[in-house]
């Protein structure tokens, strides 16, 4: 089995992990109520997705 010749330094390890951070989830506007929602998911504000009511929400 291949074995690393040297111990990975702390600086090298941290540089490698500089790109590992999570990014904010993508958001898009609901076409019905204009609220921000996750793409390809039912709007939590009005309960609609692609023009269809899928969740019972008061007020709509
Ligand atoms: Zn909505």
C-alpha cells in the first residue's frame, strides 16, 4: 500500500480545506406570492408549486 512520505503540515491541511465551506442554499421567488423559496419545492408561504395548491395554508 502506498504510504505518504511526510506528515501533512497544518498549513497544507488548512489550505486544502479552504474550499470546503458550505455555501448558502440557492433561493428563488415563488411565482404566486413572491416569497423566497427553495427551487423545485413547494412554497411554504402559500403552499403552491407550479400553479397548483399542494399544502393547506390559511389565508390563501
Ligand atoms: Zn408562494
